[in-house]
């Protein structure tokens, strides 16, 4: 039986879910915002899109 990309890639499930949602909403994963201290933060630090769900 072939393993899905979710089984092959040891990434936190929350990161994968967030990346998939951002992709579906057409939000670039490298989008940045400023936190409360004014420092730039990426909306997604890690994780890949779950292609099997698209």
C-alpha cells in the first residue's frame, strides 16, 4: 500500500492544516504581518499543503 504525503512527511498536523487552508484561500504562505512588538512574522513558519485534499 502506498503511503500518503502526510505519512511520509513528519510535520505537525496543525502546520499542514494551516498551510492547506491558506492555499485554498489563495493566501501566499510567505505572507508576513507585524506582531505586537513591530517585528515581522510569517503567517506560516512550516508545513506543506496536503495535496490529497485538493
